[in-house]
C-alpha cells in the first residue's frame, strides 16, 4: 500500500496481484458504504472494473451473478444495499442519460458503481482508476474516501 497526497486530495494506491486481491479490496470499500455513494471506475477495457464490481456485489450480499450491463446501461441488484451497476461505454452524451432517467439513480439511497462515466457532475464521487500492469497485476488508485488497507 502506498499513500500519497496530491493537491490536498489523498490518493490511496493498492497493487492487486490476483482477482482474489481485487475482491479483498472491494470488501474493504463495501464495508464503508452506507448508501448514496457513487463509485466511478475508470481504466482501459480489461483493466478489472467489472471484476471489482463483482467483488463489491459479493461483499454487499448480492446472490445474483453480476454481468456487464453494456446494452441496458444499468443493472440493479439487491443486497445489504441496493447496487446500481452502470456501464456507459455506449452512451453518447449526458443528454441520453437524462432522457433515460438514469440521473435519478444518483440520488437514490443505493450505491451507484459506474464504468465509463458520462455524467458531467457527480457530487462527491469515490474515484477508482484501474491500471493493468501485467497479466494479473493491477493498480487501483482510489480517491474520495479514506480506506484502511492494512487488513488486506
Ligand atoms: P473491465 O470491466 O475493466 O473491462 P473486466 O473486469 O471485465 O475489465 O476484466 C478484467 C479481466 O482481468 C478479467 O478476465 C479478470 O479475470 C482478469 N484479471 C486478472 N488479474 C486481475 C486482477 N488482479 N484484478 C482484476 N481482474 C483481473
Ligand atoms: Mg467492464
């Protein structure tokens, strides 16, 4: 674990060496969620955004299998908290999100996890940048929440 302070905004970096590590990180975050949070996941295709979301869902007690909501833009899951998983890769612009009413989910009491975010203004997001370093190695750079990763 590596903590750096950049422009007064703390970024916590975690190197995951396996999908299991990524699930452990997701559990640490999920234990801190109480509803109303918006998690923005960014990073290239195959970085591990959906895998992280699967870990988060598991830790929130979601029984259903989480799959990419590519064509529906959003899938909803029932757990300790309601999970709204967005994939906005195919969303053209923010107007489309408003036409579909997807903006309303930002203000519900569940947890929004958004891949390829297209919302221009998300209040107090938790930002997670995922970078693939090699085969199974991924860097997670987290800002917007202070996580204690010493338990991983
Ligand atoms: P994205 O949603 O960012 O496009 P996915 O989560 O769908 O990416 O895919 C990530 C792929 O990388 C999966 O096949 C997963 O098994 C693999 N992978 C290998 N190592 C890791 C790791 N440490 N963390 C997350 N995913 C990993
Ligand atoms: Mg994905």
